[in-house]
C-alpha cells in the first residue's frame, strides 16, 4: 500500500474519482491565498469520487475513452478497466462509469519497479525539504518614510489570478 494511516499504520482505503474536461484555475484570496479549480469538470470529478467505493478508482466514460486507446508505439492497452455501469449522480442524472483496475504490462510508467523508484525519489525530496512558515504580507517602508501595513496591503494585492487549462486533445 502506498498510503498508510499515521495513527495505526494500516493502509488507507481511498475513494478516488477521475474525469477529464475543461476547467479554470487561479489563486483566490488575499489573507490566505490558495489555488482553486472551477468548472463542471471539477464537479463531475467530485461526483465520481463521492459515488465510488473505498479502495477503488471510478472514472467517467470520457476519461475511459481517452485512456482505453493506446499509443502507436505500445503493443496493447496501457490500463485495465472494468465497466461498473450506470450510477446516479447528483446534478448529473445517470452516468456510465468504469473502475480503473490497474496498469497493464505495456505501461512502463506504472510498473512495480517504476513506482518503487518514484516512492524513493519522493522520500528523498521530503527528507531534504525544510518546511517554512509562509508570510503573505510584510511591513514595507514607503519612499516617503511612511509604512505600508497589512491593512494597506489588502488594497494593493490582486485578488485573483487566472489561467485556463484545455485538455480537449
């Protein structure tokens, strides 16, 4: 298991939903800025997660159609799917879904060896990381000698920065 509970060391049973589509993303907020994704794709992904099952990855028909095709250089499909069938989803009516079971022998990036390499890389990076407390606002001296404090910073800071993501190809 890749993810274990810090409390008792037992494997966590994650419920995962995946989908593909268009969305918008951007930094929101000034006091504690954070990155957000917006759009129907985000809502659909959430519905796939909430109607899924522990220890399983549920995917949409759209994502299945993207992943079921295999690249010309591959000898076969990269992933193994099992049809789940129609699932009632809030705000979406009935959607046909699949369980993403595993990678296949043709998927070199998802082999046991490659996943072990990635785990080691992540552990190495995390062990070197020096975690620092973020400071969003600073007291800054104006050229005139005055001080810009946190209250002034609210009026100077941008509230939203956006970027578009297109996954249509």
